[in-house]
């Protein structure tokens, strides 16, 4: 049984103008999941909780939190250099998105579920400790990981980010941490400009950041080869207590914001490889929605991703 964290309140964060990151993304995902014959009776919805200020501050500065709060309360519609919007509901929605990952952490560590997908928005992996960026207000997956470390006493968490854009925020937050292994596969050179193979971590975190910058047009074969030959051996060496996936679906060949060549079934294959590895030692997996902007491809890709968690 897969847990799916979702709330209709995630739809309230809505752009004041046309924007690729909009509520239709989640509407499509939830509709596709409910219609899937393969997933029928294989999932259960989980109600997210609001993340309190102290849990946002696990990875973000007080200055960052104040900026987001004050900007939204003052009616600002654009929060950074121009690609992250907000409306009057965005603060509550962003706190609920971060809280959705905390809900997932609580559920897997209490062993109620071994696999949880967070169908949340706004996304999070571009948000740095002190910077709103790339449609992201708070770094949902980083907050969840640090919560698992500080509140649940974990000390080895692996984050795999296969969104087509490099997860600069997650990397920045854990760059010097010995407790988080951050792995990213992404189009490069591309937004946000980070994610070179030479970025490997620093201090206690040296060697625990692993970047796989990929050229435009990369297809399934290369993704699967990297997972099999590079990522799984690194995971085996690190021996994580919890695996988290920043699951963006914008490396799909039809995504309007990128230039990669994955297909829907490829998300099943990538998920199954990670799921099989985790299953050998009962490692729980939390998947957190990031990008994906072609609605047709997004709905099917998410379903294929979830099918990869099914063991039968």
C-alpha cells in the first residue's frame, strides 16, 4: 500500500497570470491516480499537516522565512527575480507542502507505510536556505530530511533528484553535511546553472554530493546506466536509513521547459531499480513532487512512478 499525501488546499496557490506551475498539475495527477486500474486499491490518501515555523527554520534562515511571510502579506505577486509567484494563499500552501513531507516522514518511520508519494505544491528543490527561487518558496524535501535527522534521530539519508533541473537548493543546504547523500541527474548546462560534476560537497560533506550533468536529448539508456553503475553502488556504500526522491517529471520528451527524451515507462524503470535496492534492506522511500509541466505526460508518468513501488 502506497501512502499519498494530498490536500485540495494545494490548489489554492494559483498564479495571477499564466504560469507553468499551476493547480492543473495536481488536478491531473490526482485524476490520473484515481483512474488507474493498476493502482486501484493500492494507495491511501494521507492528510498533510501545516509545518510550524520551527520546522521551516530547520533548513531556512529567519530572514528567509520573514521575507516569504512579509512579501505575501503585503500582496507581492513576484518574490524573486521573476519566476516565483505568490497569492494570498501561498504562505499557507507552502507551509502545508513542507508539512506534507513531514507527514510522510512520520508515516514511514512509524512503519505505517514503507512508500509514500507527496503530491504537493509549490515545489521546493530550488529554494536555498536564504533564497526563494525557481517556483519554490520552501525546500520541502530538505525540511523533511532535516526533520528526520533532528527529530527522529536518523543520520544517513539519501536524496535522489531526477528533476530535469538541478536541485541547487537541496545541494546548498546539505553541501557540508555528513548525514545526507545528495545525488542529482539533470540537464546541463541548463537552469539554474549549478550541478557540475566537480561539485562534490565540502568539509564533513565532501564526497556526499554526486552530480550527473547530462546533455540535452539524453534518453532512457543513459539514465538507467547511471542508476545501475553509479548510484546504486554509492547507495550501497552509504547504507541509508531513509531514501527520498525529488521526483520531477520534466525530463519527459514532451515537457515544454526542457529538452530531454524520457518516456512515461522510464519513470517506472528508474523507480523499480531504486525500489528493488531499498527493498533488500527494508529502506523506506518518500517521493516528493517537484517539476513536470506537460499535463498529459505528467499524469501518466506519476502513475508509472507509483507502479514502480508495487511489489507484485
